[in-house]
C-alpha cells in the first residue's frame, strides 16, 4: 500500500505518525528543508494540514524528528552488525557494510543527513553531530590509546573516511555495490587503525 493510499484509511495515531515521518523523509530529501511546506507534506501524505499539525507542532519539529529517527536507525544498524563480529577488524568492516547498505536502501536518508537540508539551525547540526559522535565513540572503543580524548580525536578522523567516500559513491550514481564500498572503506580505515587497536 502506498503512503497516500494508507493516509485515506483511518490509522491509529502511532501508525499515522510513522507514516507521516516516512513521507516527510522523502519530501525533505527531494525538496530540502527550506523549500518544503507543511501544505506539501500534508498533500503528499494524503492528509489535511490539521491532521499533520495534530502530530507535529511545526515543520521544524517534524524535520528534527525525521533527523533523530534516521540517525537512530543508522546507528542501530551499524552497532548491530559490528557487535555480531568476533574481532575488531571484522567489526569495522561490518559497521561500514551496514553504513553503505543503509544508504543504498534509503538514499533519501543520505539526502537528509548529508545534504544541504540542514541549513544553519544549530539544533539540526546537533542532531547530525550526534550520529557522528556516536560512531566515533564506537571506533574509539577499538583504539587502545592511553587517553580517551586522543582516541576520540583519531576516531573522528576515521569517521571522515566513510563520509567522504559515501559522498563520492552517491555522486557517481552508486556504480559500485555497497559491499564493494564497505570493503574499500574498511581497507583504507584499517590501514591506520590496525596499529592502534
């Protein structure tokens, strides 16, 4: 069933809220934050603006929740895959594999988390930063530095590798598979991490 078709059916509030978040992810990815209106979101979801406002007080609040939910889903996927591994090298590659598969399955998530939609709003920057910081903490746990601050600084550098590589991958039309990109990213990152883990 499409989001619009689902909207014509009376849904329980939690299901309606989730449906609106899914539609909002798609619309924000396509139009960007500033060009998206609550009217456009309501129309795309097949609901009235009052229904949309029953669930979200403003476009700002809706976008903030889309960012938070998308970031939580990404971190959950990375953490789950990494924790299934039996050594740090495999955990790093599994985390990158989950990262690329997440965005391969949801390019809209990439547009919202890494695109220009965030503007200058400090709260939006904070939500995107939360994803980076959580990933850096996971990587820092693999680094056997005497000082946690040093480990975090190095992990932030490692975090920059997949961010740059995914931008390249998306720009090139995802011409390699997610698994190939994960392997390349792990190879590059592990070259530095191997001496630190």
